[in-house]
């Protein structure tokens, strides 16, 4: 059977074959799980150069060092963490049986068993990471998988498929290539779990389709990642770290800062620091080999449309660095900073996912919390400052997938802690022990003792005269 699938029928056949192999195999021990993860590690080591070149080509420019850091090393970090911890994670846990059976020889334990075959639908912005980082935890839990790379990064999809064909048995890890039809077809299959990374709108459609087969889903969606600059923050440090985070992948990461709340009286000072920081990172943009391009003309038009919509309402927009005449063949763009747009502008509501951000001046921190809470739950939240009471107030009065304090995006790179969204930004996790648990079935096993006292104690039918009274006596506070 080929490991590269190009039709939905082929996908259904591979899934059926994986399920049969899974059932026939039974338990997957730690050594076998490590061996499978190691094969993916070896694949990345052998193919990292063609993969980085493919990502460069797909974006129309993405520094290969950045692709190695973000997608190859990011995936390797997940794979190595999972490989090195899975044996601890998979140990059965003894549990306490309830009285009186605990006194009568009963035992109980929880087994963490693989679910079966997991579908993983990735996206173009991190075209390897969104497939291989969840795959690490899927394999750690003893499952098999079928990967669906995004058609928006077609060269990467092609190279990854070739690498998988060379290194991996399709009955363990297969690849389905194609566009929306294949992605949609995948959500209609009876997988044992589905991981989807993408937009909130498509995430809803994925969950609807998965419901037909009661397939559990992990949805890694987006959001507007609110970023609060406290009055207690060092403005220069905050501006530099926000600039560096926003610039990562040309603003095309699910955890890039999007809405920046700045104390009203410090707005101009913050903007000046941001300009200085951005200029130190990128003295110019077009032709600069360090800048990641917007992935395609459609996404560029979408991001520019969000900015134009604000300009049409008379909103101030700064360009970092100053915009020069754009070469239409080059999709590297300056950062557009949209200052205090009205709440009804599209850039206030839609995820930007590109080289633009919004500055929102505030007077009181509670107004910031109210604004964040009035919006859909974000994937990430950032707070810069030294006032610990305010930090606590922000953590206790908001919800988001994760939080980074005094920087941005760092929590998402943690391997030893769960990564995932809440509400509109998704559900479920990968990374860490929680990632292993996400793709395992926690199965309770109760083992009875040899002595069964129920009949002797009058607890079985026909109920005697004392049964009701005995039950009532136990209804205690
Ligand atoms: P989309 O939702 O448009 O696409 C995501 C994936 O879904 C792609 O593989 C796409 O296939 C596939 N797809 C498209 N239509 C359907 C459908 N009807 N049913 C099933 N699958 C479908 O998102 P984008 O590609 O534009 O990615 C950007 C979004 O992803 C942003 O919202 C971002 O925040 C989020 N994201 C979240 C991350 C997280 O970890 N939480 C990480 C990275 C991004 P194809 O591309 O082949 O058409």
C-alpha cells in the first residue's frame, strides 16, 4: 500500500487497513513507540534541507534558518520530549476501590491505551509543525496516524510525502495530499481521533462532520491574542519583545500579538519605541532576506483589506519602516500599526494573521479586562509589567488558551506543558503529559475479590425488610 494517498477512497482504504493492523497488534510497548518516534526524527534529520527549501519556495520567501527553527527544531523538540517521557506517562495507575470492596480483595487501576488511528489536518503557516508536533504525542500514546498537509504549501506537502514514503510504513503513518475536498473528506472518516489546526470557521465545520461518527476532536484554532502593556512595564523592553514576536513568520502565527493595549498617556512613547525596535530588526523590508513574505496574493489582499477598511474610517495607520513603492512580485511588507480603530472596524474583529497590529489606548486596566472578556476567548494572552497585583488580577479575570508574561508566544514553545485553546480558540491539547493523555483512552479496570458479600448482607433481590432502612441509614451529609 502506498503511503501517499491522493483520493478520498484511498484514504478510507488506508484508514481501514490501519484499523485492522491496530486491532491485530494489541498492546504497543514503550520500545515500539520509541522506535516509531525515532523514525520520524530520522526523517527530519535526513530531509531537513529539502523541507526548509520547500517552505522558502511555498512562502515566496521564508529564511531557511527560520524554517529550521520554527518547523524542524520545533517538531524535533516535541518528538524528543515524547520519546524520552512516554514510558513514564504510559504506566498504569493504581486507584482506590470503594468501601467495602477495598477491604474484600478488590483492586482497581487505570490503563492508558491508544485510541487507534488519528487524522491530523495541518495548516500552511507552520506546515511541518502543525503536523509533526501533534504526531509526536499521537505516536507516544501508541496510535497510528494519517497526515493531511495544507495545499497552500504544496511544495512542502510534496517533499513531506516523499520523506514519509521513504521512512515510514503507511500502516503506521500515511500522508493524504490534496485540497479542501481531501481535507473535508478526512473529517467524514471514522477516525478514532481528529486533530485540526486552522481557522475557527473551518473548525466548526470539522466538528460538525466529526460528530456524525462521534470522532473526538482536538481543535487548534486562532484568535486575537490580546497583549497588555501595564503602566508598570518597561516600555522599551515591551515594545522590542512585541515587535520581535509580531515579526515572527511575517505575523502569520496563531499566537502573534494582534491587539496591543497601551496606557493612553504612553501611546506615543510606545509607538516610538516600537518603531525603533522594528527598525533595529528590519532596516528595510522589501528584498530583506530576514523577512517572511505573506504566503500568497489572496492572504496579502486579505491583510491589506483589513488595513484599508480602517483607513477608510479615517483611522491613523503607521508603517514600520516607512512604506516604499511595493514590488508586486515581492510579498514582504512593512508592519502596519493601526491606532485606535473604532470597535466596528474589521481589524478589531477578525484575526489579522499577517503584518499588521492594532494599538488600543486605555485608561483603567478593568476596561481592558472588560474588552477582552467581551470578545471570543483568545488562544494566547500577554501581559507586560512588574505590578504583581495587576498581573494576578489579569490572570484571574480573563481566560485564554495560554499566557506569556513579559514576552509573547513563549508558552507555545513549552514541551513540558499543554498547548491549546479554549472557546473560539479551540479545545484539547498537545505537548506534555496532557498531550499524551489527549490521544490515550483512560480505561478503568476494576478487579473483584473472590469473596462477594452482597447476598449475605441482603443487598441483592429479593430485597428483605431491612434493605430500604439500610440504604436510608447511609444517606448522610
Ligand atoms: P483554514 O481553516 O482555512 O485551513 C486549515 C486546514 O483546513 C487546511 O489544511 C485546509 O486545507 C483545511 N480545510 C479547508 N477547508 C476545510 C473543510 N471544509 N473541512 C476540513 N478541512 C478544511 O486555516 P488557514 O490555513 O488559513 O490557517 C490559518 C488559521 O489557523 C488561523 O486562524 C490560525 O490562527 C490558525 N492556526 C492555529 C494554530 C494553533 O495551534 N492553534 C497554529 C497555526 C494556525 P487546504 O489548506 O489544503 O485547503
